[in-house]
C-alpha cells in the first residue's frame, strides 16, 4: 500500500533515485578503474549526470524536493568514510607528523588566500569584477581568497584508501593537515563573516581577537577532550557492548560513537567529519576494532557513494558552455582561480622538511576543495558579497580542483613509489 | 565547517536523532530480550519514547521538520528487511502453501471487516459515533472495517527471523498470506476511495468492476512478471557483476535489484516491501546469494531499527490518559475494535486444513496492523470520513495490535513447538 501523505519526494521517487545512485556510481566507478583512474572520479562524473543540470534524478540544489534527505545521507556517507579511515589510522603516527601537518596546513591556507586575493584585486582593476565601492571590492577579494583555502579531505582519503596507501607517511601528513585545515577554515569563516557583518552595519571593526580566540579554543578543546575522554571510556564501553546479545549491537554502538562525535564537532562549529575521524582514531584502540571494521564496510559501501554523487550533482554544467557569451568571463576567472588554487596547495607540500616523503603527493592531496569550498562560496552568495557571476566562477574552480585531484594523485603516487616510504 | 543552508532539519539534529535511534533501539531491544520478549518490542517502545508525544527527538508526524527524511529511511529499512527475508525463502515452498496462504488471507480480511463494520454500526446506534446522515454513517463503518483488514508483515517477519523460525511451515504461510493480503488491501483501498469519492460527488455508484479488475491485474501481473523475468535475468546479471572489481559492487547491485523491484511495486500501487520481498525470492536462486546475505546484514542492522522506531514514534501517548474525559469514549471504541481485530485475524489461522501447522501462530502472525493500518486510517481522516475521535480510536487499535503481536507470537511458538513442523 503506498499512499503518499503531503510528502514532496515520494517513496517511489526515493527508491528510483537510490537505484540510480547505486547503479551509476558503480558503473562509472568501474569504468574509471578500467581506464586506470580512481573509482571516485567515476562516481563524481555519475553525480554530474544524475544532478539537476543534466538528468535531475538526484536533487542537487536546496530548492529541489528531497534535497534535504540526500544532503543528510551524503553527510552520513562522508562521516562514515572518515570514521573508517580514522579506524585505520594510529593516533601516535598522526602526532608524530603533527608539526609537518601543521606547516602544510598553514602554507596551504596562506598561499592560496594571498594568490586568490591578488587575482581578484587584479580582476577588479581590469573592470572584470566589482563595482565602485572600494570597501566592497576588498571584501569580495577577501571572501574569494577564503574560498581557495578550503580542503575537502573526503576525496583524497577515498583515493588513498582505494590505493591501499592509508598507512603511508604522505597519508598521515595529509590527514593531519586536513584536520588542522578545518580548524583554520573555521577561523577564516569566523573572520570573514565578522567582516561581512561589520561592513553591512557600517561598523569599522567587527572581528575581535576574543571572538577568534574563542573559536580556536572551542575547536582544539573539542579535539583534545574528545580524544582523551574517548580513550578513557571506549575500552570499558565496548567491553560492555560485547556483553549485549541483541543483533547488530557492536556495529550500531560503533556508529553511534561516530555520530555522537560528529554531532559534538558540529556543535563547536567543526565539520562533522572531523568528529567522525576522531571517533575512528579512538576506537582503533579497542579490542573490537577489527570486527567493527568488518561490519562497517558494507554500510560504508552503501553510504559513501551518495556523498560523491551529491558533490558531482552540485555541478551546473550549463556554465561550461563557451557558446553562451556570459559564460566566457566566468570561465576565464574560474580558470585563473583554478590555476592559483592548484599552485597554492601544491607548493604547500614542499613546506615539508621530513625526508622520504613524496612532497608532490601531499601537495596534490590538499588540492580538492569539494563540499567545503562550496560552503564558503555559498556564504559569499548568501550575504550578497558574490554576484552570481563570481559565485559561478568560484564553483567552477571548486569543481575543477575536485575533479583533477584523484587522477593527479594516482599519477604522483605511482611516480614517487620508489622514493617514498610506504609501510603498507 | 557546518553552515546550514535554509534546511529545516540541521546536520547536527540529524546526527543526534540517528544516535538516539541506534542507542535507544539497542538498549530497549536488549532489555526486551532479557525479559524474554522479542527485541522488536523493545524497539517499538523506544520509538514511542523518542516520538513527538514524549521526547520529540525523532520527527513522528508529517508536519515536523525532518519527517520526510526519516519516513524515507524507514521505508528503506523495512524494504531491506523483507528483501533479506525473501533471500531466505524458497519460492517453491511459498507456492506449495499458496492455497493455504490465500485462504488465511481471505478469511483474515473478510472476518475483521465484518466484525469491525458491525461494531461501528452498533456504536452509531448507541449514539457514540456518526451523525444523522445514514449514507455517511455507512461509509464510516466501511472505512473503519477496511482499516481492520490490514496486515503489517514487517513486525511478524522480524520476530520470526529473530527466533530463527523463517524456515517453518507457519512462516511460509504467513509470508504468502501477507503478500496476498497486500493485494486484497489494495483492492479494498480502491473500493473505499471510490465509495468516498462517489459519496462526495453525490453519485450513486463510483466503484466499477473494471476498476477493481485493473487493480487486480496490475498487482498479480507485477508479481508474476517480476518473478519470471527476474529469474530469467538474475543469474546472468550477477555473473556479470562478479566480473566487476570496484568496491562493494555485489552488495550495491543486490540492493539496486531490491530497490528497483520496490519502485516497480510502488508504481502498480503495491507496498514497496512486496517488491523487495519478490526481489529476495529471485536472488535466492543466484550463485552469490550467500555473499549477498553476508554483506546485507550490517546494512539491514542499520536501517531496520529506523522503521520500527518510526512505527513506535507514531503513537500519541496522550490519548491513553484516562483522566482526560474525552479519551474515555476513544479508548472504549479502540478497545472493542482491538478485540475484534485480534479475533478476526486469529480465527483466520484456523482456516488452515494442512496438518502439522500451529494454527494459532499463523493467526497471531497476521494480527499486527502496523504502518499499513495507519495508512488506511490516514485515508479516512484525509477524506473527512473519520472525525479526530474515530481516527484516534483506530490509531490506538492499530498500535495495540502491533505491540501485542510480538510477545503473543513468541508464546504461541514456544507452546506449539512439539506439534508444529520445523525444518530449521
């Protein structure tokens, strides 16, 4: 019996969309692998095809019916992916490369910001962007620069995981840098929002050192407290779980643990995936972690493609049509921003002093902006700092960095395989 | 980074609700098992507690933010459960008990309808229900009677699965009867909607034999065609899948198969779970079915509790407060309907001629109305046939049948274990 109550997105549509997600992601993933590309690239392409600008089977923008549901499922998908990767990561290894990771993260934020900021100022001088208000022009350049600082670790982590490279030194540095990058991103977002609000109210300041300090304390505080308390209670907790006999209790307890961490991370303003990753680090020390990993795999197989499909689905292909004259300045700006975005992160890899590390792999691993970049762009659009032209350009830049990273990463890793340390 | 776009139900809320669903369902499931009750009963109770009328953590009515998402996840949950059960069921066994199942289904529809119809007519004569319009009074009695014909196979199937009784003769009869019951329900719903529309338009007839015939042909046609074509292509399809090497391809292909069948079932008006069950029957014949079952289990462990939580969450506990005077007639009507609902289905079990079958188990297995009963009640309310009083009474009846079935089933099965055939 299937009578729909008011629901916008019917049960039929939902099943159809799910089937398309699963089938397309696997077919395109398989095709990608056959041409020696990471399967995640195939999933991203599948997402573009299913998204609102092509087939419109999967809701890709928040105004489409059912978007909320798929958006939430995608969040679960990437959280489970990072939880899984946390489970395979040794916290001690991560701390060992802590200094290197921090360096990579800082360079990978400062450089893209500076290059992006400079490019936008140049565009404004050329009259391609901006208006007569110098304050607004400055704000536009700052916000666009901020968009370039983002890192979407999901894409890189997935490629590394599929290549069985999660135990490599490069993977540890990238994962560590991604966590720190998320905290830096949080600070930047706080500062940019503050600047935007201040400019709106005609106020001079708007960003207090105290405000930034609170963000930093909350973010680091969460990570330290969560990992410390998590390590204290997790063993006892999971030995208790072992005494329960109801079906599926171990898997669901582990997932609950991950989701609680994701929830708490969200509460302090961090990405849920940072919380899920921390939960994985903690549970890696329990006696049950092999069984958790084993049971988690099918659930991860189901959910993670939804995330990559949704990232792909966010691409509006119509912007790429060069025969529409309005698209030409957008594509030009996007291309420059893209080059700058790639250079900024790539160079960050060369901030590494450590020996035996393939610096190019680390640099390339930080390139994809993914959903994090889109969130920044959305802020710019929502607050009226970006016009639709610049928003489109920034989106194209985000997408290009996201799509270029998986194949580049695969090439770089194969090239440096003889020089890089690899404990896998 | 977690900035919410307009979304009603934030990512934080979603993770929190998921954690609560997983944790509560396992704790209450465990408690139920410890007091020798089926764990699904614990999950239903957990749902009541998380639902809108108690903690309101899980959205339980369509007007609450996030309801659509959880409703869709619940549909996936019960579809996966029935898919899993289909995988463990041999189609030949099902056909063998086909006549018996049909008999049980027909008696289990006719008897509750007649008893329910009679009770409502009696209430109307006593002035407890209805108004001065004899046509409307008749319609009310027909619609309420129809609500009593529903069977929610999810509850029973889960109990049988947890008790390792899916291979018993009783289980086959119940599963077969549930499929036929869904088709009968479809016909009844078609007839009732036709009558309601006709009464609205002041028209005399409204239900054509042709209309009913089309419903029947579509429903049976889907089942026969799906199973025949499914059997023809499934082996080749899954041997092809075996040649793919991308991660998780077997599980996702199997799930896609189940969801396509669920989608097609929805299209012809059947419950998605009937389609998912048929998909399981088909895939039970493939070479990969053991591997599919193995990988499916964790995914099922994740999704099925969401369904039972949502069924529990639909309970409005305030109706049960006897100190509110308006509740007394509601509870009285509900109680009579409940008794009639139990008797009607229980007696249906005794329509079985076959030897060596525990008739009481079959009868009790058909008792829960679950979400199917609620859909019927919703139709009555939406079309203005039920006032809120009768709607509440019918809802309470549905809930009581749903909650009573798991413990009763367990008792009945243990009692008859020596007489009933059991190949498990």
